[in-house]
């Protein structure tokens, strides 16, 4: 199999229950689960670094545990293409977390968690308190479906389970996705969390990013904390308000959520009360961005009491009728807070002797926070042999390139009108954050790329990118605000940036493709090449990002996510 762009012929193949029970997960092992139902009698613990654990044909892992079904404590581990079922609730078996992530750099692709009542007849209770918990840095998730079942087949359930409250005590799952305080810089592309009894998504890890989500509140007993419905052992997360679909926790200072659908069906027909759709605990500012989200309700009365609960007040309309919808363009505008003023235009560069300035600064980063120094249009080159001189040379070849950043085999160089002002660079030189990048300035005095004042080597030929997909999508379809890269980690920035670009086609430009109708785009979109950027993570299709930014139909986005238009290039470690 090809994994991360590399051919692996040493994967352990699991085809029987005996194979599964005998697994020994060492450093860097690759495990392939073949299609079948596997009984999980001990936690699948990815304790070593670099473990790859994935299925073909979506094998089902049926837990019989109180402990987690999957526990990740090793670094840079991967799980993919799995269905994980909640265990039965018994006196000796009471699961708290289904998948628990404590290893940094974890990656999860095409993972489904569910409550499945049809395993037994007569029906027995199943329970997991949290389906997926992320408690480590730099987690990356793509196409995650966390489903508290709302209907099933089988002799006891077929035609008897949809919107039937009496099954709730058998179907115990209060929380879906929980990103806790230690889950910083978590990224999720395509998140489908549905029907959890209390709170489907709780994001309390700082610097989080969610692009495209879709989910529904519980059809029956939404927010009901009664022990008769939720059981006597369900663990409450402090400060959360049961019944609210999406919550941003108090620990968060920066959060980015774009493109989603949050729905309530049946309203108070089968539920005891009505709640807001979202709650945000931290102060809402440009650092807390929630944009292009559709809220919808149908069937029954009293669905959402408001769109947002924030600091004791509510914002956005209540949805009390038999059907209603509200499209959230921008969270800051919803609450009435004014965005920060735009930086003033950069003044003309002031010539000065090269000796007065340090043209490159190591072990730092630039977040776009200095007045007069805009982030600009980002270009990128990924190369294992990349160094500061090569990155500087790439910048020098690009007209209007004003500064560059190099680190971890990546070069990002930025085009802005004019130059970065001398005073802005001086301020950055005197006081700058600590980071993993070398940042270089380019103007008349800093036009050479090595300490001797001459280009030390010829740069690697840069990739020739086409137009910025987000810019063209905005011009052609929806004209959203541009995404603010200053709010993202280096890994997140490089991931999303690589998605914005694609090579020019000999047949048609990106712009002309974007002007086709949606059916034509989805049928014919075949980018010539895509690139991995950042630390061993896949990049979602640029068209997905463009569609999510424009807030187009969730169905189209789901199709694109599930088609897995990802990049696995030879440059990936």
C-alpha cells in the first residue's frame, strides 16, 4: 500500500479475530484490518510513535470494554477507515471515552463512531460518554462521522425506532467530539457529529480550526439530563449547557470555524426544552472566527431559542415555527463588535545602508500583527533540501516579493504592494516571537541571500501555481472575506495554503473552471498536481475549501470530502 507517498510492503494484515487479538503494536508498524467485525476485548493502544492502523472495506470494531476502544499516546500515529461501535452498558462495563487521543501529531481519516442498538435482540443498553476526545497538540482529522444512532434495522427496531423517545435510555451518548484544553492546534476538515444527547461538539483547545461540518441535535430528549434518560453514570463536563450543539470553551483565545450546517428536527415535539444552537465563552473578536454557517429547523415547533448564547445574552433569531433558517455570515458582525481597523498602507521604502539592518532573523515567526506590514499573497515551495538561502532566492525571483519564511523543508514567500516598511522590520527585529522559522526581509538593501552578499546557489525551480482559488471563488461565486492566516499555526497555514493553489492547466485556467456550473466542476475537476505542505498531513481538495468559504450546499461538500481528493506526494516524509 502507499502511505504518505511511500510504498509499504511490510504491513501486518489482520483477517481473523485471532490475528486481531495477537496484535503487537511497535514503533512504526503498519497494520491493515480486512473487512469483518472484530470484538475488542482489550484497548487498541497506539503507544509507540509512528503507528499506522487502518482498515480496508471499513472493518467494524465492536467494543466490550469500559476503557477506551482506541487509545493513542504515541506521537504521529494514524488511524483511518474504521467503524467503531459503542459497547454494552453493564455493571462491569461502562465506557467513558471511545477514542482517546493523547499523542501529539495524531491523524484520523474516515473514522466513524456510532451507537448501534441492533447488535442484540432483545435490545440491550449501549453507552459511551464521549465518542472522540482530542487531548494532544497538532491533531489532524478528516471526514469524521460521530453518530449517536437515531434509527436502526432488526426485529425490535425496524420501523419502531425513528423519533421514539423510549429508546433513549438504551442509547447513552452525551458528547460527540471533545477537544480539551491540551488539544491545541487541532484541525478538522469535514466533521459530521450527530444526535448526541447533550453537546455534540465542545471545542476547548486553543488555535483550533474546523472547515466544513454538518450535524443535527438529538431528535428526542435533546438536553435531557434526567438519570432515567441519560443513565446514572454519564459524566457531565463542567460549565457546558446541555442541549447546545456547538460550544467554544473558555480556554480558547483563537478559533476558526468556516462552512457548516447545524440543524434541529422536531423541536420540542419530543424534547423537553429549547436551547440556543451555539455558545461561545471567550470574548468574541477577530481571533474567534465563525463564518458561513447555516442554521435550519423543520418539523415541529420551537427548535432553537437563538443562534448564539454569549455572556448571558442571546443573538440571532429564535426558530419557533414549523420551519426556519438563518445563515451566519460572520460571528463578529452578529454580536455587533467592530473588527479591528485595517492597517494603513505601507509607506514608500526608505533607503538605508545594509549594515544598519539584520536581513534575516532565525527561530521566530511573523503573524501579520505589525501595522503597515500586511501578510500579502502567499506562495510556497516544499523541498527536503530547503534552506534559508534557497528560500530567499525564490523570493528574489518573484516580482514584488517582500519577505519570506523558511523552516521544516518549507519556503513561504509573500507578495505585497511595495516593500515591508523599514520601521516595521526594525520593530520586528527588536521584538519578535519565538518560533521554528527563519524570516527574511527583501528590499533594495536586503536583496542578496547569503552572508557574503551574493546568491550562494541557484534555487530549485519553483512550482508554477495558478490563480488563488479562494480569490477566484470569491469573485465568481460569493465574495467572502479572505481567510486570516495570522490565526493559524504553521502546520495549519501550510495545509490550507497548499489547498489554495493548483497548477495551470494547458486546457483551461482555474478561473474558467470555477465559472462552470457545479455539476461540471465536480465531474471534471482533476487538478494536475497537489502538494503536501507541513508535517506529515494530508491536504483537502482546494475546491472543498472554496466551496466551504462560499457556504454552498453541504451535500456537495460531503461528496468532495468523501472522495478524499488528498495529496500524497513524493516530497512527503
